[in-house]
């Protein structure tokens, strides 16, 4: 069974997303460090979608689906914004970021460090990010 959540693209909805993730992961018996890592990665992915793809437009929505299959957790983020190529994007190293005095931009690094697989599926009017974590 998939747990589902639909929220408007406002950063004020990020706590609701984190609560949704934590409570459903707990129901799936995914707890502790792994649970918090997944929550962090999905919080970053949703924040990126809300801020960068939707410019915090409270009229548009993103949708999450979460499910577990044996020793893997799957999260789907459905979005009507412009797809960011997170599956192929290579963030700068920490050393490069320090050298260039770059602020921000750590979200993709965190997501890719935490999740074991990331895919993007493009549909006609939306796209789906699929995140997978081995537990």
C-alpha cells in the first residue's frame, strides 16, 4: 500500500511533508538513522521543487507517494514544474564550493549521498522523481 500526500508549493508545507514521511516510515518499521536520512533527502527534493521549479507558487502542487517493498523504500515525487536532471547532475565537491565561496547548492549532494537510486520519468504534463533507499 502506498501512502500519499498532496501539498501546495509553499515552503510553509515542508514541516507537513517531514511529518508525513516520519509517520509513514515509522508505520513501515523504518526508524532511526535511516529514517532521518530519508526524511532529509525528501525534504531537500521537495524544497528544491517548491522553491526552484514553482517559485513558491501556492497555487500549484506537488505529490508524494511512499511505499516499502521488502528491504527497500520507494518515494515518488510527482511535479508539474520543469524537471531538474538530478539523476545526472554532478554537484561540485566540498573543496570546490569552499574555494569559490559558493553558498547553497548542497541539497542535490545530500540527496545523491543518501538515496541509493534516483530516476526521472517524464510524462506529458508532469514528471516523477523516483527515489529508492535500501534499508
